[in-house]
């Protein structure tokens, strides 16, 4: 959602710390003292986090100093703690510029790692509040000021003085549009929180051309996607959905996307965006392993010759997608391709210097170039590129080259992991060795990308191998899946890496209800993320 300053339980101490008379709290939230107050604040903070509300700037309002330490002790005992506060505010009425400076100095010294704002100000009875120019020039450089209403509202001359200062940002100074925010990829990835893959729906394929749109969406056993599903995910604390889409059966001979298919893709993307979540839209099973038994053959491959022959078609596809969504805001990200393999259909990463990496890097560059050329919000849209096959080995991540981009800081890297391979069948539990393998992966991703300010997404993870967790699995198996998910989420969050679970937690008819297929796993993920 839109970022907002959230200032609950303001002026909690009231006059509790007044020295010259018996003071009391002004509001119910401060009446039982600092311990109860802080517990209340933390309970609200935790509840909001669990519900997936991550767009708030939490402001705590200090009280009872007024520049007079002889009359008041400060109220630091009411401070909830750095983990729960982004911004410290102060409410002042009828104060001089000198008093503002004293207050500002005290707060910035007490809370040196927090920004400090004049959260309320105005006239006190008949005493006016100092002009903003005098306050600023006197050394109180508040982050923002908010005059109170009614009888406390400052005069017109006060407002004219304030709005004529170069350091006061007016509405006309704000150049961003109302529909998008220039959010760097690093921040977007950190804000994505818990993610879910809407798998086996719009990515279903190899059923022929010319069929009704819903025939593709339901071909692999999933129901038609609804707004209710996305609303459920958001309510349950998820903040992002990856929407895999396969396009090849919806392209005509000239590479034009079928209008009905594009409209349905747009409708599903809207479900995600309208729920207040981030959405990743990609080109999915146009890549991947060929299947002789079904006749499937991907047209995008990590091969230089195939890149040359498909370059125009690939760029035209992304040009059409980008144009369709050019007006969408920063909550929509594009992923250039899914798990791209070489002509041998090898899931193992090729050796260093292989021409397969040349092809992947060329596709990545074509993707970025095509999207940026469409303009609009796509000029700064965050874009995602995958390693070979989504592989997270050193050779795969070290041979991925970030595309040249005329907009810096708007590209993220994606990897997939179901490691250790076949762990769910072989071990039946998430062991210390399993956890250490993931720890090693995150260490390597941090060295190669995160520490270089290149954000990373775990676009797929789960139990998949020869067997996979489902709602019919045993209690022990479900616990193993829950342990893996919790460990993955916790380790990833420490590096600012977002994670997207592949399907199983809400699958099949449960998507229509909607309800969790694996509530134990979903709860473990949420608890780990909110620790």
C-alpha cells in the first residue's frame, strides 16, 4: 500500500513525569504506566506485521520535557524500543524558536539513530508558535511539521512564512506521479515479505491452440483464479505473488499475443495488485526441458544460435507485455524468463565460460532493453533475471552478467532451490545438514550479489523431488515441510532476500474456498518471518 506515517498512542506519559505537581497521564493508553504502554505498542506492531501491513512508518511521540529539566523528567521509559519505532515526534504549542532548539537537541541526542519530527504544533491559548523560518534558522531542523486544527491553527502570515522557505517541500515540488513510486529493486525485494507461486494455472501448457482461456488455466488441476484467493493471501500476511505465465500457445505466426489471453493475464495481475501485494509476472514454460513423450519443446534456450533465431520474437513478446502494463505502479515486477536450459536439457549448470551463459546474458539484455524502450512506468520498473535453470551454484551465479540498464538500481537476480535434492524423500525431516546447505547458499548469494547491492529473490522453493508434501502427507512429513519453510524464510530475511513458496501450501480446490491446504506450513513461515 501507500506509505503512511502511523502515530498511535501519542503523548503516552502525559504529565506523569511533572516534578512540580502530581501529574497524571492524559489518555487511557498511558494510565497504567510505561510497561503496559510498551506492551500495548508492541502488541499492535506485531499484529500489523502478522497481517502483512508493511507500509507504515511508526512514529512515537515523546512528551514532558519542554526544555525545562527542572520541572520535568523525560519520558524515555515509555519508548517502545528501536525495533518498534521508525520516527520520534514531539508536540509543541506556543513555543519560541529557542525552545524548539532545546527540544530538538534533547530528542536528537536521546534518539540519535531516529529522525525527529514536529508531530504537532500551533497556538497555545493566546501565545503564538514561532515562525518556521525562525525555528529552522535557530537550529531545530525538524523532519516535518504538522499544525493542529481549530483554535490551535497558526495565522495566515505564519503559513506564508512557512511555505516560502526553500527547505519546505510543497505539493507542487513532488514530481512523482500518483500511480508509481521510483522504488529501487533492493527496497522492493525487502518489502515483498512472504511470497507465493500461483503455479499450474496460467503456466499450464501443451494442450494445443485455439481453446477457451479457462481450458488452459484449469488444465493442470487448478481452479480458475479469483480475487478472493488474493484477498485471502494478503489477509494471511503474504505480501507478494509470483504469477507464472506460458505464452507460446497464445502467439500467432507473427508473434502477436492473443487478446483474450492477455486480458486474462491482466485480470489475474489486477487481483494481486488490488489486494495490496507485489506481483511478479514472467515468461515461464516457454523455457524449460523438452519432453519427447508429450511433444513439448521450449523455444527459448540457453544456446547462442537459438538466441539469434528467437531474439526478435522474444523482444516482441516483452514489448507487448510491457506496453499492456506500462501504467502499472512499482508493485508490478517483470521476470524475463524462468528456468532456461541448454539444448541438452541439462539441469546441471554448465562449466564456466560455456556459450550457454552467453545466450542467457543476451536474453537478459534483450529483456531489459525491450521493456525500457516502452517508456512510461517501465522506464524505472524493477526487472528480474534468472541464473541458468534458476541454479544457485557458484558457476551459475558467477557467470550471470547484469544487463546494461539506463536506470540504475532496478534489476534483481532470481534463483530457485529445492536443495538438498530429494531431501523430503531421503531424510523425511529437515536436518541440520539441510539447514547448513541452505546457509551456504545464502552466504554465496550474499558474496556475489547482496553485498554488492544487487537484490536476490528465491523465486521457488519447497519439498519437490521424487515426492512432495501435500494435505494427505503424514504429520511428520508436514512438520518437515514446515521446518524447511521456516528455516528458509528466516535465513533469507536476514539478507533482505524475499522467498516464494511453490504452490503446495494452498492447492487445488482449496484455492476456491479459499483456505490453506497446509496451515501448519503457512503458520511456520509467518512465525519465522515475524520473529
